[in-house]
C-alpha cells in the first residue's frame, strides 16, 4: 500500500515495481533478476545474503532465497493516475 499525496503524474505499478512507463518496469524487472541470479549458472541464488549489490537493496542477515519476479504479461502495462 502506498500512502500520501498523489504523485501528480501517471505511474505504472506491477508486482513490486513502480515506474513511469511500461519500459521502465521492464528495465526494473531485468535489473532485479540480474541482481538475484548467479551469473555462472543462471539460477536464482539460494540465499539472499549472496545477492549482488545493485539498484535494489540487500536485506542484512536474511538467508531465505530471493523471490524472482514473475514473467511480464503479454501486453503493455498501462499508466494510471
């Protein structure tokens, strides 16, 4: 849930990402997946403490496996006000 005054501009919300356009959401999803994936195997890391530094923070001392983002829908995401 987001609270506070309206943003004053259109936004796109999908899964855990908030952006201004469909393309930003695609970029954020790709960045998240890259951050939680082992580059050697292409598999999601087994432990959140192994997540690479990047756009999205790392939860200290969290040993659970990071949650991969679901696949994007087969349509462009619409901006909302």
